[in-house]
């Protein structure tokens, strides 16, 4: 709907390295400290590099891809639930 983006959003995003698609791909979201945090085991990755997230996901949560295939609605639902849980726990802390 919005055709023009405010200029300030560009400046804000300058230092951000987290990519939104990592959420669906590797079950990561961005923590308060702007570091990628695993939605499954709450592990924080120090360096927001795709390789680091991919490695963590494959080594620790490879079953997710079997049970919730990438791109499926099952996967989307799973991530949504995990993220909600994470956001709630973040408020409580
Ligand atoms: Zn994890």
C-alpha cells in the first residue's frame, strides 16, 4: 500500500545484518541485542552470517526440515508459534 518509504528507515537498517528470510529458513529471529537467536534452542549467534546460522540449524535441528519442510504451511505455522513464544518470554525477562 505505502508507495514511499521514509528515508530514515534506510539509515536504521544500515547496521543491521539480519535477513528476514533466515526466520523461515533457519528458525532464527533477531534478539534485543540485534543478534540472531535460535527460536528452537535460544542459542545466540555472535556473528550474523548466513553460514553460521545454516551450520547451527543443520547440526542441531536437521529434523525440522523433515517434519516441517521448507516453504510449507506447516513450517510457517511452526515458526510463527516459536516466534510468539520467544516474544512472550522476552517480555517476561
Ligand atoms: Zn538452535
